[in-house]
């Protein structure tokens, strides 16, 4: 039998080391198997929790992946410790690496944190029409780092979640219905009562306008060149714009048919001839 250049003393040291190594190896294998089983139990419990709460699928996948990888890293450190490796040094190295990556990706981490907040608190969801960062559009996709919106002009706007989560957001779709306010100016010579009755008849004829709460037609302002009448009513989100554009056009036709003029800003210029 070949001894590969090892002396008897070397073989004895190897055998002693091997028998000392076996218990750590067995315990590491047991901890690894039990740890993987425990991680599967945790992820299944989290998945059932998210399914009951009906959270966003993107948030669900992200939290499940983050939890799974975090627990696996922790399990790796524990298993390595069974072989005599100093886990404190390993944790310090991992922490330093994490800090370096964090400093290099500050902007991305801000967007990442913003995405988590948006997915967790859900100020809007896919399909909502919102106004944010000076952009109006329908939300088409929410990811961890960005939110995609489709504007009126059919352009795709991509907004970083860091800025989106730290600024004002107007969600026009959240309540299911919206209140419109249309201001119409009539001349000072026109009959205000007749104008209000004409606009009231127009509003109450529209089946898609919500009647409770009741529409409101009031004098809103006495301007420089016109009396401003404000028409206010509620409508469902899906009917809002069709009604808005129809009321604008039809109001002009009906007011003019009643002899009520809609003035426009104008200036009087008078020329004086100076005697020389």
C-alpha cells in the first residue's frame, strides 16, 4: 500500500484530524437540511399570508425572494461555523461588502425603498389615472425601481419610485367617481337667472351625471369682463370625460340660443387728437 510520501506520524495526525472533523461535518449537514426545510416552511407561510391580504404580486415576489436569500445567507454562515470558521469575521466581511455596494448605489436604493413603500401602502395601482411629478397618465406597471405611466398622447413615462414616493400624488381613480367644475362666463347684460336655469336643465337631462349629491350651478365670480357661472356635478370615472366635453359644447349652444352672450376679454382703445 502506497503512503504517498506520508510518514506514519503524518497518517496518525490525519486520522486524528479526520475523526475530529466528522462530528462537525455531520452537524453541518443536519443543520443544512433542517435549515432548508425551515426556510421552505417560512416562505410557504409568507405566501399564504400575502394571498390572504391580496398584496401586489410584485411586492409578494420581492419579499419572498428577499426573505429566502436572507435566510439562506444566515444558514450559510451557521453551517460554515460548524467547520471552525470564525463567523464574526465572515459577518464583518459581508457587512463591509454590503456597505460598499450601498454607497455605490445610493440612487438605486432610494428608488428601491420608494418602490417597496408604493407596493406596501398602495397609493395607486395598475389601471389608475394619476397626476405625479408633473405627468398625468394611466399606471401600466409598478416595479421595485420605477413606475410606468401611459399619457394622453400615448407616450410611456417612466418615473423613478424614489421621487414618486416623496412627492404629491393625485389619484383620480381611487374613489370611483369625480366632481367636475366647469366655469362659463356670461356678459353683464345677460339674464343670470335664465342662464342658470338653462345650464340646470342641461345638467339634469344627462343620465350619466350622478344626481345624489345634486349638481350645483352658482355664480362663482364677478370678473372684469364677465359674470362667471360655475357648473359642478359628479360622474363616474369612466363617464367623466365624455360628459365634460359634451357639457362644454352644449352649454355654449343653449346659452346662445337663449340670447345669452359669452364674452371674451377685450380692451377699448381711444385716440385723442391733440390741438397743436
